[in-house]
C-alpha cells in the first residue's frame, strides 16, 4: 500500500474510532497517532530494504514529535489506530494484526534482555486501554479487550477481557463479552469481588461463633 492510500485509510480509521474526529484536514494536521503510523510505515519499509541508520533516526525523531515510540522492526496490520498516543511504546519484535486500537500510555514490550522474539503478538480487533502493559513474547487472541492499567504477562485466548495486575481473564467467549452493552470503562473488578466474598465468609463464621458462645452460656 502506498503512502497516499495509507494516509487515506488512517484518516478513515480515525473518523471511525475517534468520536472527536471532525475532518480529514484536522486529522492529518493534528493527530499524533496518524503521524506516528505514517512515520512507521516509512521506517519499516527502509528496514526491510536493509537501509542502515536512517530507520532508527527517523523513528527517534517521530518519537520526539509525537510522544509515540514505534520500533521500525514492529509489524503492524491495517487500520491500526493510536488514540491520543502520548507514552505509547511498541517494541521491535511486536506483531499487531488488523483493526487494533491503542490508547495513551500503552506498552507492548519485553521482559528482559532475551534475544529473538521478545515482544507480544496481537491478533485482530483488539483494544488495549490506557496505561496497559503487555509484556513478553505472548500471544493475544482476536477480539480481546485489555482494561486500563492492566499488566498482561500470559497469553490470552480470543474473545476475552483482561483486567488487573497481573492481568486476569474476567470475561470469556460465551458470556457476551463483546455485546453492545459491554464497555471497557465498566470492567469487572476480580480483586473487589474476592474481598466481598471473603467478607461474607468472615461474617458467616462470626455468626457461627456467636451462636456457639450463646449456647455455652445457656
């Protein structure tokens, strides 16, 4: 795909995924996510054609301008959109499918100094919410939602929702995880659910102890 066609698709994607998008002119001039992706398409092409130095040089300049760091080696599919974008980091061996959406502060990173494939592989139609971290050479299946602030270090199958630190699957295929009424800003809280369950158990035990003490007094 040529740069003009890529730019048109980026503008169309921005309009579809960002309700604040007003016009193509505004998107082209002001959307840092679009700027970062056009820059990445250029640097990735240069890297594939074994051009030295310049891919990293251009990507670092784009990082300075946009606040988004995408390594030239990352493989990114079509209709990929970064909303706002400040602080987004995408590592060298990251693979991202089509129709994915990232928010500000997302990291698709490694876990150490290992070589080879050390960054995540994301399938199609994935949402990674603000501040989430997806780390290591793990695979995230299609249609996954990763909640804000989650830290995902284990593979996630398709059609799931992940929240928490470390990331836990709280919605699974068959439970309408991608229904219209479900929204990534209204995610379950597994830790809170566990605490509520523990409190109810403690209350039950305290009632039993009180009954035992009462019977003894009688």
